[in-house]
């Protein structure tokens, strides 16, 4: 009996031990009320559990009181003091439990304040935009896979070891070289606009435009010759030549001499011709040599799907490099990727050249005249080439003009958030560039899903969009985007545009950009 009494005497302390975790959890919920979403139902359940625990504690002491009569007075006093202490603890804790509505309201206010702080800076705003674009693209890809679109055609079959080896060797080098190329995009305008050319007359835009033109003129002039040299002397050699010429062009941005900058652009233009011919020609030649030509479609698909992700990462890396080294920083980092890519190609690639295909006239290689004849014989080639050339013409106008225009827009819009009116609002060109590249990835994802042959209705009829119709829609969207941007930055709007924008429907569509456009001056 003494042992049983002693055991019963330990029970109050054991009950408190069991109650302590509940008190601890309740206190933690109360202290983190700004992040909690505890509802009234949870509150009621917790209160009921606490009451049940109190009742159980009370019943135990009543039983203990009847069993141990000779200790009645002592246990009655202990029961009252313990019960009073427990009531005080529970009432104090329950007062700390937040109500569901208050917590949700506080959470909304906290989220709103964080979002407002994020969108009050250029970095925060464009990073938010990049996140939304990335999430949208990922969601579309997951949705496409869930309904059986955009999947692999191999049906889970084991990949040919030769194909796997070839893809590893090609993609590793290709993505490194593309990273080096993309790194020079975000700060192309800034690196040349920051130069001082002494007595040379003209605005920054004038000289940047001339340097821009020099690079593409070099590509057009030397492109056909470079392609033939790669076919004759080797595609691996052409790839290594690209890394050398592009590195010299990147290093030229460190100079303030106009002649050096022009020479650098010429070398960069030749390098561009090599980049878009030598690596891909090597892949085609190597696939033919190993007898895996059927894998070329898959390999090129992987190459350019990964290229979009590489471009997004390049924008972020370029922004980081520019913040540490100025506008030439991304060009310096680009050289590192070029060296690494050249080293891998020299170690992993075997040389291959174009096969000799002699014709009736005894010539071993086709000429430019032969190429022109092929285009004349098939008008579709000319139509596709013309459409691509016109689209890229508009795109390069955009590429040359977006940095100064976006800089003005950012300075105008975010100036109101600056603490000091004299503060210069910086433009995160790298993140803006990443947003552009994320849009490219989103567009290619939409194209793949909307034109997929797997899109069929319940009757088995195809619901996919034809490539021609998709191209028309794409060009229409691009024209609308370019026209909207032009109207937003121009102070001298043509009369026909003024009439169109006065229409209620178009005015409603353009209304979101009017506050932004009002702060922009005209741009060449």
C-alpha cells in the first residue's frame, strides 16, 4: 500500500510532464502567429484537449482521495493548489493562441509588404518576372508530359551507347561555346557606349551602331569562305579557331582605341561564322562516320533546348561579372568558357572533314553558284530564308536599342522609390537579358505543345496547330510587341497611329503602359 501510494503521488508530476509538450507547442504557435494559419476549429480542438486533460487530472485526485483517507487533508490541499496552478497555466497559454482570421490577415499584410518591397527595385522586379516566366514554362512542360505530349519517342528503350557517347562529347563543348557567346550579349551596348574616342564625332549610339554593323558585315563577307575552309581542313580545327578569334575579340573590349575595337569586331564576326557552322558540321560528320545519323534530330533538339537554359544562366552570370568588373566583366568571363570549351574539343573530338563528292563536271566541292541554283529550283527555300531574314532584321534592331530604352524606362519608373532624388537607378541588364531568354524558352515550349502530332480529340482527329499558322501568329505577336514598344518611347507618333490609339478598344489595351511611357523621351 505504501508503494501504491508512492506511485500515485508521482502521478501529478507525470501529468504535468505529459502536458508540457502541449504547452510548448501552443507557445510556439503563439510566438509564430505571423506565419501560422491556425483556424478556429484547431483552436476549439486544442481547448477541448486541454479541458479533457484537466478533467482526467481531477478524476485521478478524487480517486486518490477516497483510497487514502488518512491523507485526505494533505491531498485535498495538494489537489487544490495543483489544480489552481494548472488553470493559471492553461488560461495564460490559451490567451496566446491567435485567432484564424487575424493570422490570415497578418499573413496577407506581410506578403503584400514583401511584394511591395521586392517590386520597388529593378533587381527585385526583374527577378520576380524571371521567376514567374520560369514557373510558367515549367508548368507547361509538366502539363505536356502529363497528357502525353512532348515525350520521347524511344518508349523507354535503352539508348545506343554510340549515340550517348556522341551526345556527351558534342553537348559538353557546344553548351560551353554557346555560354561564351551569350555572355557577351547583355552588356554589348554598355561596353562600347562607355568608350571615349577622342576627336571622333558622333553620339554613343552612332558608334555602337557602327561597331555592331562591323561585326555582322564581317560575318556576311567571310562566312562562305569560312564554311569551305572548315569542310576542307576540319571541323574540329574550325571550332578551335573560333575559340581563338572570339577570345581576341572579347579582349579587345579592354581597349579605348577605336581601331582595336573595330578589329575586335571583325574577329568576332568571323568567329560567329565558325560558331554556327563548325561544331554542328562536326556533329553531322561524326554521326555519319559512326552510323548513327538517325539520332541527329534528338541531339539537335537537346542542344537547343539546353541552349535556352544556358542563355538564361548567362544573363545572371553576366550581371554578377559586371557588378564586380564593370561592363567588360562578362567579356572576361566569356574568355574562360572559350578556353575550357576549346580544351574539351581538343581532347574529346576526332577531326573530320567533308567527304569528296565529285560531279560530272569534275568539281569536288559545290560552289556558291550551285547553291543559288538549288534555291531557284525550290521557291520554298527562298520563302523560308526571306521570312527568317526579315524577322532577324527586326530582332537585331531591337537588340541594338533595348539597353538604352530599358535604362530610361527603369530610371523613370523606379526613381520614385529612391530615398534620395540624386540616386542613380541602375539597370540589371543581365537579369533583363535572362527574362528575354526565358521568354524564348516559353515560346519554344508553346510551339512544341501546340504543334505536337499527339494532340488529338476523342475521335482521333488531330487538334494540333500547323507550323504555318503558328508562324503567322508568332509574326503578328512580334509586330504588335514591337509596335507597342515603339509608340511607348516615341514622342512623334504618325497620324495613323494616333487615330488607331484613340479607338476605345486599343486605348484600353495600351492603358497599362501609358504611365511608363509618359516618363520616356524619344529614342533614335
